[in-house]
């Protein structure tokens, strides 16, 4: 038997697990191996020292104290229930907020889009040449020039333009 | 009243029925808590917390394992939390401050008793420094004296794993103490 196997049996022997044959083999090895004999002594010493000599009793009135603690917990349970309810309410409010927020974002009314010049011409019967004709009809060159300047500024509001 | 009925009544919120179970199991749970904390007051507090936790977890108890095993599992998990929380504090504790004073041997001199107590403290200190999984299994087996089968059920490990982990834990503890084991005499020599 080698020392590795002997150590394994030694550890087993701390719990009295090896059978009589293995125990005899171990004892035979220990007799001829001072190193394993020292190891065996160390394991046994540690096993003895690690075990408490006495285990004290629980403090007095263990059950009564437990029941009192339980009642105390039960008393504070309405508060716990309220906290649970509050957590639920917060989660629900958050979900509702997100739901309505998403709804508003998805279904918000579209602002009327500005029509292009062609659309205005077609849909609103606006004659693009009407203004040019009006300018060219001016008899005074000064008026015609001023009207051309204002028209070129590009202000779509015709009422703000120069009129002689 | 048998245990099954007590459990059923406790599951429906009967604190008094659970109180009977507390009375039956308080010694074992306290002993386990003491194995981890080595302090009577801390062990008492731990045991109380274990029963409170068990009472509120009882509706989820499916009787797949025995009630005792289930309760022990809660106790071990709670004790692990306790060890984690107290790891820093334990490292600061002096070897001489650890644990309850042991009973003096009847025929030993005061000096012999002092040396023996010093040795026990050194071993406890070394145990406290082991990785958690080794500390837990050594506590269950060597301090609380639970059977391999019980440990297997509590830690949800196969018997083979319990065996090999226990061996590794004992080897590790011996290695941790090797320097002191080799020393002859003195307060810390084993």
C-alpha cells in the first residue's frame, strides 16, 4: 500500500468507514511508515480539537420568543402589504403612463402641410402669372421696379408687398 | 399531533402549530447554528431567524425531502449568509477571543486546560479561514456530527461528492495547521 492510499483510508477511518480488512492494511502500513503515522496522529488531534466539548442550550424561552417575534412580524405585515400594494400601484401607473404616451406619440394629429406652388395652382386655383401680369401692367417704371424687388424677396404674403 | 398534521396547519398560517415544530427542532437547529457561530447568543439569534424564514417559506414546502432536512437546508443557507457577513469581523478577532470557553478536563491542571483551550482556538481559527464549502461540510460532519446521508440531502450533493469534499476539507485543514502542528510546546503548538 502506498502513502496516498493510506491517507485516503486514514481519512475514512476518522468516520470508522473502512472494513476490518482495510483497517488491518492501514495499521500494517502505519507501523512501517513514520510519516503516515505522524499524519494519522495529526488528523486525530485535529478531529478531537475541532469537535466542541459541549454545545450549550438555546437561550431560555426560545419558543415563546419565537412566537412573540412571529406576532410582531404579523403586526407589521399590514405595512408590508401596503408596501407591496404601493409597488404594484407604481408599476401599474408607469405602465399606463407608457401606454398613453406611446398612444399620443403614435396617434397625434398631423399639422396641415404647406402646399407647393404647383399644388396651390391646381388645388386653390392660384394663377402664378397673375402677380407678374400685375407688375408688368404698371405704367411707372419706378413702381414696376419696386414691385419686382418686393416680389423677388420671396415673401409669400402678397398683402405685405409693395403696392403703388 | 403528528408532524404531517403540524406542517399542514402551519402551512395555513397556524403559528401555534409551528411553535410545536419549533420546540421539536430547536435543539438541532441551535446546535447547527452554534457549530457555525461558536457563540451562544449569535447561535440563538440565528436559530430564531431560521425558524421565522422557515415559517414564511412553509407554503412552498412540498415534502420532497423530510421536514428536518428541509429545515436544515434553510439553516445552512442562513448560516452561510451569516459567515459571509461576519468574515471581515472574524479576521479581526484575536485567536484568544474565539468561541465559548470549553469545559475543563476533570484531572487536568489549570495550565493544561489553558493550553488545551488555546489549541482548540487555533483549530477554530484555521477552520474559519477555510473556503466556505470546506468549512460548511466540516461543520456539518465533524462539529454537528451529521451522517453522510443527511449531509448529502441538506447540501444536495451525491454521497460520493460528500465523501471527496470532506476528505479535501480535512486535508486542507491539516495543511493550514501544518506549521503549528509541527511545533512542540508553547501556547499554539498542537
